């Protein structure tokens, strides 16, 4: 008799939860950043729902993470899913299981982190459930949102020749995690400001709701998702939905000044962190090649930050190739094991 | 420095989660069976969201509960919240943290229990999150729904003189729980069919979506909620929202044949189980006195089951009085400690 640990998350979802038959047209099922449905088929408005669960020990270490950062991040990662559909959040629902020994001072800061985000983005917390138990700290957060027919974007929609773009530098969060976990012996010699900034990127990811709204209004944007697992894993998801391959030009991947210092002062490669490291929570786009220059120009004017083209979708179904100095240096760097939900 | 276990659930919610400022008019906050919001203020349609979390050890015992029953119940209790607003479910989102030693056969049955409900009520499972960890089994389920302006009902809306009604016999689930936990020495002598039926009531509560829809269409129905904690606790919630008191006539509380046998063959009082026991998941209503006879007649014709009037709302603010043989036998039987979320 087999155990649940013999299955990966994707297999668990497929086997036990992706069993709904005959989904109506106005429902989009498991697989995109959010579920999308229309409560009224005649409406131009989609309702969005995303949910994410975090458990102590697996996703964070209680004594190590600042409770304010944990609150901030737990809602920020869900908002990233709403942004990745072009949507606007309408409410948050927070369920927690709390160890009974937890200090109220810790909870004060955790709550402050959540409401720092909710107040800034005007997201009402409308419900949830609270369990006080003797077990681990567990959070499950659900965010609802909405987006119009015109603005909604999916992972599906990319075509051969479309340009692959990202909205921010990659790898910082992964570098930050390595600092937190003290991987690598040379970490102590790292510049203190750089260290602090990279750790902050890991704990307080960007919230790209404005960017998602703006990009959803642009016809050049054909497909959209967020970068939660790293482009090595996330790009194959977009490829899969569109039966495409992708070529990435490594030199075009945006890197922060901080990660370059990190590379200099530690044994890690900035490019590999940028490609394989997750949790950057920038947006990944497929853009029509004829419109990419105009989009880039307008984006940079609107947000005062770089818009980066990093490659092209190809007809090489499911092959992700990474080039450096015009030679192929990697092929399908990640397995396809990440969670599709 | 105080610990989280020094606070009750209501205090935790108030202190850490009920902090949203200036909720827009088209949002109804924490407190009712579901959160309700309008994504478009001009729309006649409310979006509903309810979420409920269960953790092994606190809410169920892994080796004792049938996994199919656990799946069934975990979705049924959320649907009860949708029914209690007059609503119709639009989607389910299921997050689970699974112990890595869990058997796949167990998960098969758990999933079957969930989809038995989802298939019967045509509820698409549209998302969720899955964590395989070494901790306890944890489930967090979110259900979205919708309901029109005309049909939506709240806990608020009752007035002095309104008749208090329930849609099914009370106490069966609490009796079932006592059988499961083997409370009371005489339990072994209990009739086997009765035992089985009461346990079933605890594990597979009724799903009253049809009733909720029907009642929401009736003008006589002024307030509505579900009975999750027992009328001793739930009725004070409805009283609180309306600044009312309530008088209950004990002899009018509906009891099943099974609970009468249970009372005969065990040391337990059927009335006390009916009043204080929770998890019946029938509906509790405030009905306009002038329309209650017509409503009862039509309900019984439509559903072929009794509709019970059990008391009256009074102007005795926050006093719940229970009468038997025309004498007051209980006053405010429950503290006001239950969770308002």
C-alpha cells in the first residue's frame, strides 16, 4: 500500500482534487495563477480566487522569520497571483492554526505585516477561521479578485515568435534565501547592505498589482503569469499551455547590482540563481513581437523601471533552451515536478 | 508576556484579523455565516465566501473517522454557511497539509467523500493548495457562492415578535458524537440501528441549499443562520445582531425518534442535547408572525418535512429564556464565547 509521500504535488492534485466533471464555460479550472469564473455568464466581469497554504517547518522557521515579514509575505504571494491575471483584489480570508504557546506579541507583529499590505492596497479582510491547537503554525490564505474580459490574461495565449519578457531582476530572492540558510562558507564576508537587501527581497516580495492592471490593458500582452518557482520551472508551464518551446538569452536576464556583488563574494552563480531560484514574484509575459518596443517604452515611462526582453517562444514543443555567448548552455534545466495549482 | 491560549477565538479575531478600516458598503464584514460583497455596486448579485479549517486531533481523530465521512463533512459544513445566506455555491477551493505517512487508500476515500457532495450539488473544485509534511492532517476549505439582493438573508433583520423556527430535529449530531466518544457507561446497550443513524447525523450533516434558496425567496423570512454550535449559542448570535431577547418553548423543539430512544437508553437528556449540542446544520430563522402559518404550510408541502416554530423574539435584550410546562427552566444557557467568524 503506497504512501502519500510517494506522489508529487502535481500527482496528488490530479488524483484527488482535479476530479470535477464538465466544468461550465464560465469556469477556468485548476492550473492558472487564479481560478476564474463568471457568476453571471452575461457579465463582462470575471471573479478570481487564489489560495495558498504555508506551514511552519516546511515553508518557514518560526524562530528565524520576523513575524511581520511572514504576515507580509503570506498575503503578498497571493496578490502576485491576482496581479498575474491582470486582476484587482476584492477581499482576503485568513485561516490560521496557532500553537497554544504562541506569544501574543508575535501575533501582533504577524497581524501588522498582513495589514501593512491590506491597508496599502485597500483589501478588506472579510473572513477566515482560527484554531488554537498544540500543533505547528499553519496559515491558509484566500484572496478574491475581479478582472474584466478585456483585461484578463492567462498562461495560455502565447504563440511562436512572441517575445518573453520579465518585469524585474531575477534571483535576488533565491540569493536572500541562501543568506538566511547560511549556505556556503563565505557568506560571512558578504557586504552587510547587500546582505540585508537580498534577504528583504526574499521576505518582502514585490506587489505588482498596478503592473498587472496596466499590462492587462495592453493588446501586445498575450500571456501572463508570475515567477514563483523561477523561470526554469515557470516558463515550461507557459510553454505547456501553448505547446511551445522557448529560447532564452542568458545575457538578457536582468540582474540586480546586489546579486552581482553576491556572486563576487560567494561561490554562487548569479545566472543560475536567476534561472532556477524561485520567489521573485515578478511577472513573466509573452508579448507580440511587433509591439514589444512600444510596450517596453510605455512601461518604462509609466513605471520608471526597466522592462526586459529575455527570449523568444519557439515551435520546439516543450524544449527550454538557454544560450550564452550564442551557444546553448542549458536544455530543460528543471524537471516538470512543480505544482500546477 | 501572554500566550495565545489566554485568548478565546473571538478575541483573537477581533485583535488580529478584524482590523480592516472603512469597509465599503458593498462588503459585509466578519460575523455572518459568509462574507458577502459586490464586485460591481450596480449589480443585483452578491458574491459569497466562507472558509473553514479542520485539524487532526482538535476536530477529528484520524484513526476513528472514516475518511469518506471526513471529506463529506468538511465540504458540507461550508455549504451550510452558503445555504444560511440563501445562496448557491459557485466553486470550492481545498487546501490540505498531508502527513507524509498517509496512505493513498485513505486519500482515495477522503476525495470520494468530497466529490460525492460536489458532484451531487454541481460544485466545481477550482483550486487549492497541497502540502506534504510530517505534521498533522490539516484541511482548509473555501466555498464561493452567489445570491441576489432579493434572496440574500443575514443574521440581522429579526424584530420583536418574530417567530423563531428551525428546519429539522436538533441534538442528533451531539448524541452521535457522544456515541463516537463513548461518553457514558450505558452506551453499549443502545439499539444498533439508532446508534448508527445518530453517528451518521454527526458525520454526514444535511445539505440545505434547496431550503436556503426557497426560504430566501419568501418575504416572511427576516433573518437566517445555520445551527452549528447549538441554539443555546447560535440564537444569542442572532439576538445580538438585532438587540433582541428570545423565549423558547422546550416542548416545541423538534426531536427525532432516534434521540428519544437514545434518551431512554442512556443517561442523557434529549432536550439538553438539542439545546446545547452543536453541528446539526439545520437552519434557524426569524419569521414574521403574521406569515408563519402560510410559510409553514408551503414549506411542508414543498419539502415533505416538518417546519418547526420553537419560540419568539422578545425585547428582553440578550436574554435567552427556555420554558417547559410554562415555567422558566433555563436562562442564557451558554456563555457568549463562541466564534463569530
